């Protein structure tokens, strides 16, 4: 019993430390120590064994994806391609549809393989100018960016190169395009509900006399809209994204990690070939792309290491037994288990890795279609991962200068509630034999 309490305390401590601004690496080590001591485990073997094994596993399995994803995103940003695509959507839908422009711009870049942190830094200046022009409260930018980057384009759209779509593929050997119908249905649900909610909130804000209030870091002289004539032609700018997605689909029969790596390398090469003259300092782009891949990789690996410590203690079996004993169909209990792990770690990729490595085989033994398990677990991982202690949530709010009190409600609705609704919907479809 003490061991179970210790695990629960460690989860609460992770949330508390994240709110206090701790880096996830020391926080994960401290919380691992709480788990070890309350479960009477051996400290050194747990840290050098379980924690290090989880850390090494994640870095070894997904280093190339983080590296080339960051490099591709940096090349797309420095060449002006990301901005060109955003401005095309702006011209198509107009500034009055600022919410839709931000959601679609973010989702397009994320689905095309651009690193989510690169997307946030690229889109936020455009979003801030648009929302200021439309006089929409800044908190809604948080929800719009989160909806575009952290929901359907991350877990549901077939073929997405997001790590949350590749973890099940790596473990159970399914393609990145697994269960495409379920993925498309989940995407439509998350997008439709999210856009409806944010649009409703914009009308509520207008009735409540809410206005756009710049943050201390918002320099509108620097953030003013760029002359589109100075950017690459949007049709050419789209080609690297088409290249990445096209290759992922074409190479669907090989190891998905290899397929996505090849696609990202090709997309990066094509970006450099087409826009070499627009990248003012190629070496700087390369070095910064490498640097930007390191911290997200290490932070996620640290959370996975913490999860492996939890997995290695006796109390973990109580959580496994709880998930397996739920009076639900196996697909539903698998989705619940993934959410529990994602909630514990505050990370979709961390929680999904722990689930697939520790419990995935048990569900495969039940005769579940691997592609269906892949898609449902991927979509489910995008639910409780976005609780307030999530590193991605904290980073997003920090970049935009918005507090949890101001921005978390909208973010939580679109990245926690609606993905859970989508998960339930596709479980029902899967039980009807649809995949």
C-alpha cells in the first residue's frame, strides 16, 4: 500500500515542481527517488538500471526523428517557407478568421513534419498580429495553437510523422498509416469540436468586453506582418511538406522509423536545394536545428526514465491490474491505461512508450488488431498528457507570456476533453469492425 501511495505522491510532486518551474530532468530524478524509497527498492540499481534504461531506450529509438524533424523545421523556418504557407492561408481565409488561420497553419506545418516548437515560434508572431487586429483575447491563441499542433495532427491523421504516431509503430510493427478510417474520424471530431469551442469563446469574449492585451515580450514593431512578396512562392514552399508526407505513404511497408527518417532527410534536402539562397547562414541553421532537438529529446527521455522506475517497482503491478480489471472491452481498458501513463508522466510520448513497452504485449495477446490498437492508443495518448504539469503546456504558455490561470482552460478543453471524446468515438467504431 505504501508503494502505491509513493507512486501517487511522486505524480503530485512532478505536477508541483513543474508549476514551480523546475526542469523536468531534476524533477524526474527526485520523483524517481520518492518512488524508490517508498517501494523499498535499491537506489543505485533503480537509477543506473531502470531510469537509465528508459532514458537510453527513448534516445536510442527516436534520436534520428527528433534530430531530422528539428533540422527540417529549422530549414523551413529560416527559408521563409513556414511563413509563406501561413500567409497563403491568411490570404485565403482573411484576418477575420484569425482562429481558423492559426489552427490550419499550425496543423499544416505539424503534419508536414515541422517540429512543434519550431511551429510555435514561427506561427506565434503572425497569430499575435492577427489577434491584435481582430481584438481577440490573447488566451485564445493558446487554444488555437494547441488545437493545431497538439491534437489531430499529432496523434490521429494517418501518416503523421509525429513521435506519438511512431511509438506504437516501433513497438508492434504497424505502419504510420495504421487504421486510417479511425484516424480520419478522430481528426474530424477533434478539429470540429475544437474550432466550434474556440469560436464560441471568441463570441463570449466579445460579450464580456475582453480585448487583446500584449504581453511584456510582445514587440509588435518586430512582429509586424512581413511583405508576402519577400517570401518564397507558397506552391514551392509546400513541396517539402508534400515530399515528407508522400514518402511516408510510399514507404509504409518498411520500418516506420526508417521511413519517417528518410522522409525528413529528403524534405530537408529539398528545402535546402530549392531555397538555398534564402537561408542566409546554412551552418547556423544546421547548428541551431541540432540544438533545438536536444532539450525536447532529453526532457522526454527523462520522463520515460521516471516511468521505467515506476514500472520496475512492485506497486506498478497494482496499476496494471487496475487497468486490466476494468469492466470494459480490451480496447477501452487499453485507452484508459494509456491515459493513466500519459497523466503520470505529463507526456503523450512518455506515457505511450511506457504503455507499449510494458502492457502493449498483453493486449496483443488478447487478439486485438495491431493497427486498431496502434491508432486508439496513439489518439488516447493525447488526452491526459496535457494536464497542467505537462512540459509542452508550460513551454507553450511561457512562449506566449500567458499564465495557467489565463490560458489553461481553453487549452485543456481542446487538448484533453475533445481528444478523450474522439477516443471514445473511435473505440465504438472499432468495436463495430471499422478500421
